């Protein structure tokens, strides 16, 4: 064998042996179970340390912490690090089953609405397929608790397919910045506050949320009256083009509230949103100049004092557009509007108002501007009154059951035309062929 061939063969053998002798590099963990860190899930053992150890084991690289079926007592709180997912067994919310699935029992902070949230999310962290239940909450004497889930500050925090059975306050995506947040498939009965959004400077998304009496709605306990007096399902502060899709709430004092914070107000696209059994379905205190686009909504206010579907505050100066929405239920009135902004209703259906039969109009404009176009007024009661500081109104192309009744004590600028009044004639009966 030549020297060159011998040398080449020796180098190949050396390289192969050298490669084999290199120590194996352990791959980072990508998935662990809380049971591997000692979690029992028996509803009695404190599993806090086991959960937090499992979560920390995947930081900072990221991964999934699995939570098998069980009832896990968490005596304090949990922090989900960046890039980590805490995931239960369910692919959809587990309605009416707080003692099934992957259930966390929350007990810390009773008696105060401030304090450390039960679960804190960070950048790119996710809570998925988890049920959270407060075993010590009392429907006859509601106990305050800190927020159930909150973002510590950072983008892309997510909540997916979770059931929050009975939190005092559900989701805080507003105390700290929470850009591009994503909530999809969230069910529960938040008692005082549902979802609070603020400081979102890059589009957030909230989809398929259902706030309903999953826990307790026994009238004898007083919980119905308490929630109807204090409950606010959605609270929106500063968020830039928030997308809200297919959401429904029932039994709250205010269904959707739009407020001014020191950071600003909201503009957004709300599609297929609903509020039933409320006192005020929508309350608008402030928006950004670009306004709110509310489409395919259904709003029902018939509980509490003077139930009204839409209330616009005296401080309001933006734009709210309702398109293809239904307003029904024995309400005091459909809308009471103040401020200096503009509110429009297009292709909407107004079914009931003037519940006390005292001449209350469907829409009361005491400030700003109003546009009502191509809507159905399905009751022979007054439709619109322009009073107070009303500036202008356009009432065009509507179908009205009963006589047209638009009063203008404010002497605002008013344009009325192409409306059809009185019930439509009955369809002619077809003659039967013999």
C-alpha cells in the first residue's frame, strides 16, 4: 500500500474514532409533565412547587408543560415563563365540569381584588386546555380575589380553550402592555370583571369568548342581583385595532365598556358580539377618532334600572357605527346618546322599547350627531328625540311600525326622508286552484 493511501486511511479512522469519543450533547427538553416533578392532582396536596419547577425547567428555550387529568391545589400562584405553554388535556372548554379535566384550584388572595395574579403570562407564553376553579368562593357573599390571569408585560401572550369557572376577575391584559395578545375559546363566569384590555399598541385578538353562569345562578343566593349590579364583562382601554369576534355575555351590569385611560382609548372591529340579560349592553365613554365598527351584534337589556342597550357618555367625541345589529327585549330604550361624537345605526332591527309605556323614544340624542338608515322600528312607539345638546340627525329610509315620531326640542339640524310608516300590508292570499 502506498504511503498516501496509508495516510488517508489513518486519517479516516482517526476522525471516526475521534467523532465517536466526543461526549453526546443533551437535547433541550421540549415537553415535560407536572407529575414528573411531584404533582399529585388529588385536590389536597399543594402542587404549587411541582408546577413551577416544571415550568422553570423549560425556560428560556421554551416548550410544553403537560397537565394530566386531576384537581391540582395551587396554594399561591404560578408564573409561565416566556416561550412556555401550560397545557391541559382538553381541546375545548369543559363547560359545567370544574372537577373534571385538568383543573387548578385557586385559593390565594381571598378578600382583596389587588395582589399577585393567580397565573402570570409573559412574552409568547400560553395557557391552554386548563380549568380554573375557586373552591372557596361563595355565591351568597362574593369574595374578592386578584386577577385570575394577567400579562406581566410583553407581546403574544395567549389563552386558548380554557374554562374559568368563577373568578372574581378573569383576565388582565391592561395593567401592563400586552401587544398582539390572543384569546380564543375562553369560557367562564367572571363575577366582577371579565377581560380588561389596555396598552395594546399592536393588534390584539379576542375570539369565541362565552361568559355565562357556568358556576351558580341560583336566585336565592343573591348572585344574580350582585352580578347585575357590579359585573362588567369586557372593559377596553387603549388598544389599537382590536379584533373581537364571536363573543357572548349574559347577566352583567355592563356587557362591553369602552373607557379612557391615561394611555388612551380603543379603536376596533367587533363582529358577531352579543350581550343578553343586561342592564347596559354597551357603554361608550371614549374611543380613538377612528372609532368602533360593530357588526352583526345582538343586544338585550331588560334588567335593572332603566335598562338600555347603548349608553354614550357626555364626554364622548368619537364615532361608533352599528351595522346589521339586533336590539331586542323589553328595554327602557335602545340608546341614550350624549357627548359631541357621532353614532350611526345602519340596517339594524329595533324590536322593543318604551317598556313602561310612558312615551320613551327608542333613541334619545342629548348630544352629538345621529344617523339612522335602513333600520326597522318594530313597535308603534316614539322613535327618536333630539334634546339637550343634540347637534344633528339624519333619519332616512327606515321601516316604521306605526306613525313617524321624531321630536326635536333641541332645534338640532334634522333631515328626514324616504321612511315608510305603518305596518306593511298583508300578503294577498293566493286563490286555490280547483
